[in-house]
């Protein structure tokens, strides 16, 4: 999805609504233009945050579909298949190495 245009569209829609409302409320031209400027700046910033959020969600979705067929590949662990071969004590099955002091 092309999100490049989102901040501009949000800003222009807010500007159009503001222009119509200031005309209907009979604001003076200078006051209406200052209000319009403030609205355009604020809604451009809101549009940028919206664009960034949508881009982040799209990146997460693309990463989740990176696996083949949506399956997670699990690594098999090497465990003994039967419990009879497990050592019972902490030192059983290991050879102790002793060092001689010179």
C-alpha cells in the first residue's frame, strides 16, 4: 500500500472542513487564515504519525509471512528417547580427571 499520500490527504480534508466552517461562522479573513494554517500544520503531523503507524504494521505483517506457508520451523533437540539411559547421579556416566601436582 502506498502510504506516501496519507499525510497530504488528511491535511487537505481538515483544511477543507476548516475553510467551510470559518466561512459559515463569518470569521474575518485574517483570523480564518491563521486558524487554517494551524489546522493544516496539526493535521499534517497527525497524518505523518498515521503513515508511520501503518508502515510499521505493514512491516510486521510482511515479516510474519516470511516463513514458508506460515509455518514456524522448530529446531529438534537431542534428548534420549528412553529414560533408562539417563545417568542417575551428578557424576555417573562421566569420567573424573585427576591432576597430579608437580
